[in-house]
């Protein structure tokens, strides 16, 4: 995630053993998030570029697992009063917002790490504003 100059990279490469369904992929980081992470790196100065940026609360942690990250989001959303929100809420919002901007479902599937576009399509919430904009394209 960090290069030899302690700069946050614009993409993260996940090996097959690190990703769901044992499928290697690249996660792209948008510029706004990259800048926020860069500020974090400046303050926390990792000792080496292989170090994790975030650790769980457990002793001798090797970073967040999928389960601890899911729990983190659950309690974070609960604490700020977002009823019904889950770790997947962000994924759904991300995919729906990009779909509303006209991003191809194939690109969305790739970004989400889905092998089938039908999985991605299930994440897209359609609303009246999207429909209004769609009919204006005709």
C-alpha cells in the first residue's frame, strides 16, 4: 500500500490468498481517500512499507480480518445512529452511485470483485431520480 518513499499507492494488489473466493485482484484507491491515507501515514510513520496501516484491538494483531472489519462497521454505524446499515451498505452505495453516473455494469462488477454481473446488478438500488434522469436521455 505504501511505496519506498512512504507514499500511498493509487492501487492495492491483493494476492489470491488475501481475497474472497481465492481470486487475486486490484483495488483502486480514489484520490480523495489516497490523500487522507497519506496524511495518516505522515502522522503514524510506519517503520517499514510491509507494515499494516491499521490493526485491530487484539494483542499481536495481524491487522483486520474480514470478520473484525464487519464488526467494526456494525458498531461504528450503530454508534452514529445509522439503523439497518451494515458493512455491505458502503458497497451498495458505491455501486449504486456509480451506476447512476452511467458506469458500465461490467466495470462495476470488476471494481466490486464480482465474477458475474448478475451479482453486481443485485447491489444496484434504482430510485425515482435515476429514472427521471434516464428518460431525459431519450
